[in-house]
C-alpha cells in the first residue's frame, strides 16, 4: 500500500503452459463445441418430429370432425309446423346450423 492508501499490485511473472496442457484445453474446447452442435441438432430434429406428428394428429382430428358434422348435417329434422310444436322448430333450426357449420369449416365431404 502506498502513502495515499492506494493498493498496488505487483505483476507476477507469467507461467508458460506446457504443450500437454494446451492440447488438453484445446481438446476440451473442441469437445464442448461438438457437444453443443450435437445438442442443437438433436433439439432441431426432435422439434421437426414433434411438429410433423402434431400436424398428422390435427389432420386426423379434422377428418373425424368433418365426417361427424357431415353426417349430422344430412339428418333431416322432423317436418311440420314449428308454431304448433316449439321443440320441432328448435330441431329444424339446429339442423340448419349444423349444415352451415360443416360448410363454414370447409369440410371436403360437405361440398
């Protein structure tokens, strides 16, 4: 410490690394880079696989939903006046909405 209170650090001599130490450090760095790249590649491949399976599952669900909606839309409500029987009017409106729904979501079988 100097008279003004400053701390002075003395420069210590630099110890050279041996050749084997350098090779080990370089090896670790190369291993680190290779493992990092492998990790990135593995994550990318898992992501691609997951999105492909999700896409396939959504297509199957869409096909099932469309098949159900089309079959419901083909059902005809009971005929008769809705004024005389309010439940018949409800069923007629429900059948009309189901027919609209299958065309609104663009089911291929409905067209």
